[in-house]
């Protein structure tokens, strides 16, 4: 095993640990990240597997295949993050509206009491 493989595997294991800790109660998320990092470790230990997959799919090099898949992965992740941000914006807007209505009701009651 080369030094670079050791560095990469250590990084993948650390990233796996962080992802597992960050997704405590979400089993599908944990399984997704676990599978992702397991694949990264396997391809680090046996890089010829990416070349075999590239040959099977008609891509020139294994490195190119990994890059293409990474681009797709980043695009999908970006779209999912955008959706999550929009969902949070809607929730924050709804909370703000509810708080404004409650404040208006409290203020209205105080004015009628005086």
C-alpha cells in the first residue's frame, strides 16, 4: 500500500465518521454515505476496478469515469440542497407570520383592556 493510499483511506474513514455522526437518526442517509465511502476505499485499494468499469461503459480512462460521476453527484447534491434551502425559507416565513399574528392578537387584547 502506498503512502497516498493510506492518506486517502484515512481521509475517507474520517469523512465517514463525520457523516455518520451528523446523520444520527437517518438510516438511509447513513447507508448512502457508508456505501459511498466504502466504494471510495475499494477504488483506492484497487484502482484497476475503475478502469474496468470505464471500459465496460465505453469511457477512455477510469479517472475520467470517476470525474464524470463526481460532476453528476455534485449537480444532484446542489439541487437537493437548493430544495432544502427553499423548504427552510418557507418554514421561516410561516413561523414569522404566526409570530406576527400572535403579537397582533396580544397587542389587540391589551388595547381593549385599557
